[in-house]
C-alpha cells in the first residue's frame, strides 16, 4: 500500500491538494485515512513524493508535518499558488478530484 500512496502523490497537479480520506477512498478503502497519515509521516523523499499537498478533511494543514512542521507545509503550498488562511486551505477551490 505504501508504494500506491507514494505513486498517488506524484499525480497531484501543481496548485492542488488532496485529503487523507480521498487518497484512502481512491485506493479502495475510505476507512484507511489514518493509515495514509502514518505512511506519509514516514515519507522517504518529500520532493519525489509531495506529501505537503495532503490536508485533513477540513482543509487543515498538519501540525506534525514531517519535513519541517506546519510552517514549512504552509510555505510549500503558498509557493504553488495555494492560499493558506489560518493554516487551512479552501477545499472547494484547491482540492483535486481524481475521479
């Protein structure tokens, strides 16, 4: 499953985010959102597998972002043109729907 998650991350377009739940649903089991979070926390390469593009189902950034904390995640999203307000993104505007 780990490799499937990492490959999914590589598909997310610039300027878009996904939720843990949407990754889990896309991989076949919406109940695996926490497992997805654990996999992302152990991501071996943030450049190759852009886990900073993953937020929770409310659009909130991760306080425990593995590569430098929430401020680093915020900066990386903003560099892609994603507006972050109070450590939250507007899912209606920025969520990638891989349907």
